[in-house]
C-alpha cells in the first residue's frame, strides 16, 4: 500500500462530507462571495455566516507565501488522476484555517521562513527554487524526526500541522471524497415486500395501491389525499 492509499484508509472511517473554501478579496461584491464560496450550505446561524464571510474577505498570507504553501502541499500529497491540491482548493482552505485559528499563524509563517533560510544556507536558493530532490531532503529533517533528537522542534510542529491541514483540506473536498469512494447515506430503491414472502403468508398487493406507493419513479412526489382520507396520488 502506498502513502496515498494509507492516508485514504486512515481517513475513510471518520470523514463526512464537508466543503472546500475559496478565498476572496476586499473588492469582491458580497453576493459574489455568497454564490462562489458557499455553494454547499450547512445551516450556519446569521452570526456564524457573518464571521465566515469576514474571514473569507481578509488576506493573511502574501502571494509568495501562498505559492510556497502550494509547493509544500504538492510534496505532501502529490497530484494523481483522481485529483490535485489545486482541484481541492487546499491552499485557500489553509489560509482560511490560519485566519480562523490564530494559533496556527505563527507556526505556519515561521515554518515557511525557516524553509527559505535553511535552503538559502545549504543550497543558496529559496525553498521553491530548489529541485524536488532538495526540497524532499529538507522535509525529511522535519517529517520523520528522531524521537530522541533535540533539533528543529518547532519545525517538526510546523510540518505536522501542515500535513494535517493538507490532508484535511484535500480529503474533505469534493474531489477528495470521490477519491475515498465515500458516499454516505443513499436512499435505496424499495419496490415492496418480495413476492415469495407475500406468497408464503398468503398475501398480495392491491395493484392500484402498489402503483401509488411502490413506484420508484414517483418517490419524490408528495402524496395527495381527498377529503375523506383516501389516497389519490
């Protein structure tokens, strides 16, 4: 089982359908924010809705930081035919979480700065300018730390946080849920008690009622009753 399959197995048991959040800028009209960012509604109170939209219209990371997060996210969870970090809007999700949970802010910004400082000292390059092999070499220092080691404790926390955010952002998005194969509760197509069971008890359906009550093609229609309580449709 490869790493991605391991992630999927680990997450499938506890995931529920969620949403992928997208960023906006202060000049975006409120109605555009509502339509573009909240196509999946989930019963927010007016106060929660106001708070969410306030965060969505704020900018926390600089553009180069967002690009660095995208590079890091693609190293943590590389794209496949099933989907990618961009498809799942993981970077906007991470920015939203950083604004929603202030405790994340220093860890993330500090970690991004450390990546550039370390890469500049070792390779004379920024993290994003390094080759993928060099980037992975740096991440190996903080992704698989020695439990007894005392080096890079804050950087280890940074990477652990980013890994959790990337996986959460991807596997709670539409493409991520499809990749997991998670379907949730789906209505079945009930067509009545099986005929052999009815025969065993000497029972049968009235054809007229059968057509009204057990027709899967009309399952979405609301029943209609006459004034005497008789089902008419």
